[in-house]
C-alpha cells in the first residue's frame, strides 16, 4: 500500500483527526471555551450546543460530580459523551424541572457512557432517557417518574432505535391513568436493542381505562430485541386491563 495513503486511512478509522474534546466540570463556567479541564463548561447542555455547532465529531468529557439541568438535552450530532469516573455513579445528571426528561440521543454515531441519569419526569415520551439512535452504555437510570397521560404511551426509558447496553434501570415509577396505551416504568423498546442490562425495583401503578398495558420492567415490541437482560423485583399493580411484570 502507498505509504502516503496509509496515514490518511488510519486517521479516518480512528475518527480523531478532526474531533475536538470538550470538558464539563462542577467548577466550570459556561462562559469558558470548554477546551481544557481548566477552562471547562459548567453544564452538559452548553457543551452539547457548542460541540454540535463547531465540529463534525466531538468528545465531551464530564468530570466526576453532580450536575443539575432544567431542560432536556437532545443530541443530534456524532458526539461521544462520557463520564470520566470508573462507574456511572461518579457522574450524576439530574433534571430538576417537572415535566422534563434528562437526555435523548438522536444520531447514529452519538454515544453516552458512564453517567447516572435521575430526576426526570414526564407525561409524554421518555421520563428520563430516550434513545432514537446511537449507543448508551454503562449508565444508570434511577429515581425518575412517568405520569400516564391518556393516549400518550411512554415510560422511563424509551428505545426507538439504537442500543442500550450494560446499564442499570432501577427504582423508577409510573402512576396515573392511561387509555389503551403501553407504559413502562423500566424500559420500553419499540425498535433497537437492549442488551446485558439490569432492570430492577421499578414500580407501575397506572390505571388503564381501555385495555392498555402497563409494564413495570420491560416492554419489547415490533422488531425490537432484548438480549441477556436480568429482570428482578419489579411490581405492576392496576385495575381492568393487562399488566406485565
């Protein structure tokens, strides 16, 4: 192979040549440029906004600590977002505003890893995490709540594409009144894959008026797949229509 061509091929394969790394820290400031740990942003929302508008691909590194946000984050660019700790518990992203979920991935090359998502609440769509495309791995989703809202199916985690891997979904709840819909306190998968996940201690207390289904743990529909998951200690209680553990 031509020696001048080889470096270019290796560069493309590594996907690092044009990538920029941005930093987020509890001691950061959103007025910073985010390009080093010393000039980190304070919020993930700011990092995602800057990275989306300034690079074809970027990595966002989140330092250990707890972060609050008041609006859901949507990732529509090939961003790799990763906590810098050794486990998901080292970085916590919490939405403190009622009716807002935490984050949705909506790009095939987007990735979220090593963070805990909590505090999400909603009455439509995901209460905490949405995966429309991309990969979420080695994360935890906990302490989120979904309020059943008539004909608006939803749940704590909704996977409609992409993949959820090696993650824990625990101690989330759904309550309220549904109507011929499908609701899940754990994970609802309509497309994509859920693999090697632990789904435990979630509770569904949603009253369905017209034959809907509430699921405390895992709902798998259509072409979706659930592979090698552990499901334990979830509870579903309701009146009239179907429920699934």
